[in-house]
């Protein structure tokens, strides 16, 4: 095969694989499987990444970038197969420039690795990773827009990028930044590539700003009796921007996904981590006592729960922010034990056990970012929709949960998680430890439940669209191209044609 021969000649045999076992794993994302790649390349330098792209371009072969593989929107899946999958995992260099408050990261570095490297200097990036940061890469997150850690104050991944170096389909290297001091020097070319799901090129290097770690924190949790009350409290908190991160869960997820992690072994681990990381032993003890007294019931104290992590420079600062947060939310809910955010604070990047449901069911999240006044109406419409599908969902053993996160002050990310009984894929078997899988219920292949879940997913996305939702992680799962007005769509298509005239770069992502 000359493509393989040419790639090996250019970047070395160790960086090119056609091992069927590896191809099988890499042709699945967290949600499902797709076409099998012809080859996988794993370049160890930007020059090798460029060389591999050049070879694929002249061979007319589709190129599909993959970071940590922790997404579920078909972003690195290619139905037709026969493509070259670009695994960026070996591009994981980290160069920290303390004086200029800039870190230059290889696209394949994980958020967990970046966090550890920066912590030594008392520094962090403003947005500092998704919950999947043990596997998720900086390049993958910046390519599909990601939120969680740091999003309460600093927004999503794209808002923490200074500039990017992108390898285009031709193999040429495009640098988005003409200055290392600021991103904002004329039109925002960096922004063009954030959220592109790899359709415009493969990010090789990313520069992010650095800020000082705020050493003190307080975890605060609230329970709400209705979704409307929850939204009222959380949206007020969003406006204040007091927390570094917050997220919410409904009862189903509080009892399922998170509760599972709250077993004895996990509690002991939390205890150890809290003591190790608490600003002083007293705070650690206080948190442990709250968790112990509250017990598991605390996580089920209402229909909806909001969990906040507030950071400050010292105790006075942290206490003042937490007090203001409590005052803003109190009219809408009641404070409960802070076990869940304490857990998350202690283990911000947990092992990826949540890629399956609490009993080992399959899992797919579906989200929309809604304008604040559309949130409660959307929620009501979703509940009404579930009523119409209830009998089939029950018959097939499909159930759902809800999670939410802030997207600035104006956007509310409402995420549905669907669970269905079905066999695991090679992705699950590869990602989870045999010990973990042994503790889960086995499920036989269940094509009917899978197909019905897929249909529900499409219907829920259509419902989000009716309420004007935007989407992160567009991949091949959410509409984008056809949501743009004609002028904007023509511009996008022109940009794609200019950067990738043969249409070889992640074809189909963003609808391109
Ligand atoms: C347990 C779990 C928890 C999660 N928690 C969160 C969360 O808190 N917040 C959140 O937003 N998401 C979350 N996710 C979703 C997902 O993990 C993240 O969005 C993450 O950022 C994906 O990064 P990745 O490196 O795994 O990207 P991948 O899944 O490998 O790729 C994502 C997309 O980016 C493209 N891509 C990857 N690398 C590059 C590159 N170098 N250049 C160009 N394109 C590229 C791919 O083609 C694909 O379209 C979670 C997922 C799991 C399984």
C-alpha cells in the first residue's frame, strides 16, 4: 500500500498503524461506532504532522483529527471509512513562560497534564478543562468548544486561547496570531478555528494565557423543588460570576452517576484528597464533617441540585464571595451538604467511568445552550415530549437525566443524558479497566433500544432548535451550516474552500 509506505518513509513506522485492534477502538467515539480508518498516524512533531498531511493531500485521502477521543458527537467518526485518522496524542509538549504569562501547549496535551505542570508555578489557565480532562486534550476541547472548570468566571475553552498554529489540509502551517501579547489584533482569526471540529485544519500548537491560582475555595450546594426555582437561582448566580465553576444535576443523575462514585472507597479517597488539598486542616475537617453528617441523602434533597465551587485569594475573599452567592440563591432553594462539589474539587478529572450509566447502560449526552428566557419553556416542552414517548422508553428500558452548566451570564447549557441497555463497544472495553467492567451488569446487543435512542436524540435536537439553542461540540451531530444566514453561510463555505479546496479535512464536520 503506497500511502502507508509513504507515511512510514516520512514520519517513521512507529507513528503509523494499521493494527486492526487499534483501528477498531478508534472507529468508535463515546456514543457509537462508524467507518474504519485505513490507517492511524500519531506524529511526534509539528513537522511530521505537516508531512503526513501533505502525503494524504496528494493521495486525495480524507484526514480526520482525534485528540483524547472523549467526545460523543461523531466529530472524529467518518462513515465512509478508508480515511487517515490523525491521533494528536504525541504532540503533548508544554512550554511555560511565567514572565509573559503564556503557556504554549501541543494540541495533544491533556488538561490534567497541563494543570499539573502549571500548578508547580502557582499558575493555571482561566478555563482549565472539562470533567473528562484525564483523557480530553487541549486541542480537542478548543476544537469543539468545551466548558466546566473555570467556566463560572472565565467562560468556555475558546475564551482562554491567545493564538493557534494550525496544519491545513495542504500540510502548510497557518499561525493565527501576529502578536503573542494579545489575541485581539484585528479580526479574530483565532476565533475562526475554535469550535471548528477540525473541519478547517488540525491544531498543532495552542497558546493560552496564565493567571495565578486562587488558593482558597469553598464548595456550596443548593437543592431546589422545581426546575423553575433552580433556573431562577442559578441564572442569578451566573450574572454575579462569583464561582469558578458550577454545575447542576437532577435527581436521576444525582442518584445515578454521581451517587455511584460516592461509595465507601470513593469517600475515603475524597477524605484523603480533601485533607491533602484543604487550605488548612480545620477547613478539611469541617468539610468532612459536613459530608459525613449529611450522608448520601444530602444529594437527593430536592428535585434539582446546583453545585458551586467558589475560589478566593484568602479566607476573607472566599467567604465574602460564598456569602454573596448564598444570598443570591437562597430565595429560590435551600443549602444542602456540599459533598458533590467537594468531590469534584478533590478529583476534578475523574476516571472516565461515566461513559457508561450506573448499571453499565450505554450513555449519550445531548445539549443545547439556551437564552435565559427560553430555558424554562424548553424544559416544560421536553417534559411534555418525554410524556409522549414514555411507554416506548419504559418498554425498552431507556431513561434520562439532566445536567446544566453556565455559558457566560447569557447562556444556560441544558444537557440531557439518555441511557439505554445495550452491549459495550471496543471504545468502552479499551477505556474502562476490567475491574470496573466486572462490577457492571452485562447487556446483550440491543439494536431496537439503540435505534430508538438515536431517534430520541434527533427529536430532542430538533426541540432544542425550536427554542433557538446553540450547540458546542457540533461534530456531525448538531446542525450548524444551515443555521447560518445566507451571507454568513457563503462566507463559511468560502473559507472552507480556501483552506481545504479538495474537501479532505474532516469531511462532514460542521456540515461542511
Ligand atoms: C466522562 C466525560 C465527561 C465530560 N465532561 C465534559 C465537560 O465537563 N465539559 C464539556 O464541554 N465536555 C465534556 N465532555 C465531552 C468531551 O470530553 C470534551 O468536550 C473534550 O473537550 C473532548 O476533547 P478530546 O481531546 O477528547 O477531543 P476528541 O473527542 O478527540 O475530538 C473532538 C473534536 O475535535 C476534533 N479535534 C480533536 N483534536 C483536534 C486538533 N488537534 N485539531 C483539530 N481538530 C481536533 C475532532 O475531530 C472532533 O471533531 C465529557 C466527556 C466524557 C466522556
